[in-house]
C-alpha cells in the first residue's frame, strides 16, 4: 500500500526467518522525508507471527537485499515494538542508511536547520 509520501525501495520478495518459515514480502519502503532518522517499512502478504520484527535472520536477509540495491552499511535493527502491525514490520536503520535513502529521494529535513 504505497502512498504519495512513500518511496518504494523494493517490490515483492521472499525471505526466511530464524525458524525456517518463508516470509512473503509485498514491498519495502520509506517515507519521503524526515528529520535524519529513516524507518524502514516492510509490508507483508500475510499476518506476521509475534516478534517477527526482532528476527535476526529475517533482518539480515532484508539488509542483504537492500545491499543489492546499493545500500552500504551494517544490518538494520528491530524497530519499536509499539509501532509494529499485523502485516507491517518497521525496522530501524543505522546512520549509514541515510545517504542510501537520500539517493532514493529521501529529504533530510534537518539540513534546513544547518544554516542557523
């Protein structure tokens, strides 16, 4: 479900979690702007098992997929448990993700305050 404020980084793909289950991912996206922090949204085809957003193998596979798209940096990390949804995993990105996101059209709103 892409909206006008989203940048789609990837379409459908399959990944495997730590228990060997295949996870069908519909898309991977980010918002088009923010204050230096980029959260990654992973839309799922089916409801996620509890705690899937913390699955290290799944996160490593998503990170590896992003590297095939040009991301250069460490693996992402689990997002805040409060913002997870049944068909959506939210992951936190390291600082190294920001240049990749900006190359895809992300606007870092903190740069507006650099001149002050």
